[in-house]
C-alpha cells in the first residue's frame, strides 16, 4: 500500500514536468523579417502607406504540433486600416522546403496603417510608425515570433536601420527624415472570450513590431514658419521708431499684424488634425500675440506721455521706445528657444 502511494506521488510530480517539457518542445518558433521599400505618412489622418517584403522561416511537424503550415503563416496586421483576415496567404510569392520539416515563405504587402501621432512638439515632433504583426490562430504558448537578426547582420545593414531599404533612407523629396528603426517582439493580450464559452477568458498571441522613427526636416520649418512670422513682427517693430504722436500709424501696424498672425496660425494648423492640447507652434504664436499686444499698449502709453507736453514725460516716452527696441527681439528669440 505504501509502495503504491509512493508511485502515485512520483507520477503526480513527474507528469506536470513532462507536460511542460512537451509543450516547450512543440512550441513553434517562427523567424520573421521585413524589408520596407516605402513609407508615406499622412499626418492629418494619422495613417501611413507602406510597401514591404516579408519572410518567415520555421520548423513544423504537423503530426506533433497539430498545426498546418497555412495556419502558421496566417498573419494579421494588427494596426492595418483595411486588412482582411487570411489576406496574407494572397501575398505569398515563394514557398519552399529548406530542411527536414523546415520551411521558408516570402511575400509582399502594400497598404495603409494607423499610428498614434503626438504633436506636442510640432514641428519638432518625432513620430513612430509601427507595423504590428500577429498570428490570428495560434496562441503565444504554442507560437512565438523571433526577429531574423542574422539576416540583417549578414546583409551589412546598420543596426539603427534594420529592415529599411537604401531608397527609403536616401529619399530627398520627402518632408521628413528617418532617424532609426526598431524591431521588437511583444505579446498581445485579449481580455475576452468573445462570447464563446469554450474559449478562454484571457488569451495572448505573440507579436512582432517594426517601428520607424521619423522627424521633420528643419529647413521647411524655417522657410514656412519662422520667416513669415519674423516679417509680421518686423512690421510691428517699426512702432518703436514712429513718433509718439502718430498713434494712428502705430495702431494700423499692430492691428494689421495681429490679423495677419491669426490668419497665418489658422493656415499652419490646417495641416494638422483636430487636437485638444497646446503644441509648440501654438506657444510661438501666443508669444507673437503677446508681443503685438504689448507693442500696442506701449504706443498708447508713450502717446499719453507725449500728449502731456511735460518734457520729463516726453523724454521718458523716448527712453521707453529705445528700451523696447532691444527687448522686443530678445523676447521673440527667447520664446522660440524656451518653448522648444
């Protein structure tokens, strides 16, 4: 009796270990890689168009794993704008056997993807364009993605630009620059059984994510934003050189400049989606509005001092004009730097 009890205890201890070992042994490891040819962001819509080649290598014994090769390469683009389930099978360009129960597939995809833009530093913002890939059928305890790092290294690619074509990196006609790429693996968690009582309440699937980091070119920012603003403020700057009694001219310059700045801000923001937070370029415009308002107030005050006819007050008005000539450009340049 004691012997039988001992055997049962040993079996109870060994069976979970054996089950875990078999599960680990049968886990499908799919080595995956991408090679991006084109990336075209649409900042206003929060989407980007991309064209890329993909490839997958894996070992699979269907009798052992219970999954067919078609199930393994049944890939879903998680953040795709319009992508039908199972459409990856139509993308396959080549499939071949490269070893015993070892297979290789390659294909080509083109389509739009969503991304989550952050414009708080616009136009100095850095956006991340992600392409997230996930198997639609096999959970993470049975299939995991592995980055095909060796393929990138063998091709001599820079570690900061894995998966990016030279044509994409050397494109000179785009209004953005690619700073780096980052390929990583993660797990997608679904906290639902989708109404199926036979489905687990929580399920996880292995994911592979390719992130392309982009930033805007600096030259368009200078030519399209800073120079027009500088011209508008330059007109306001003339207020400090106009005699104090010419209040009508000073008022005309400040009001016209204010309306021009407002119209210019509306034009700049028209290139962006509707966002509920203040961005860098808004702060620059607010600084311009403040400078224009202060210039108008300064003109009214010096006009009042000059109108009194008191020599001391008239000299004070001239002194205020001279001081303002130095403070005005300093405040403008400081606002551009401090808000960045």
